C-alpha cells in the first residue's frame, strides 16, 4: 500500500519515524539492517504521510504486518 502525497519529511519527521522503527524492531527482535525493517520503514512513512502521527497508532498500523515480509 502506498499513499500518494506531496508532503515532504524534514529532519524532525525522519528522527521521529526512526525512533518508532527502532522501537518496533526491538519489540519484534528484527535487525534494523534487514529487509523486514525496510518494509516496515516504508509502511511507517506511508502511514505518517497519510496523517497517522502518534507513535502508538503507527505501531498499531504495523501490527498486522508479519515479521517475515521482505521485498
């Protein structure tokens, strides 16, 4: 799923999204360097640009994603 947006992400947005991704990877015991983390990072950005801005809500949006997804 990809949302079309003309929004841009600034350094604060990227820092916030990185923090959320690190939390998720820690919770799921996933390497930040692996394909699963890359898939989740893409999904996080999509949901963030869609308007989901609270860390817990972002984590909930990724809950259905299995940890074995890889592009």
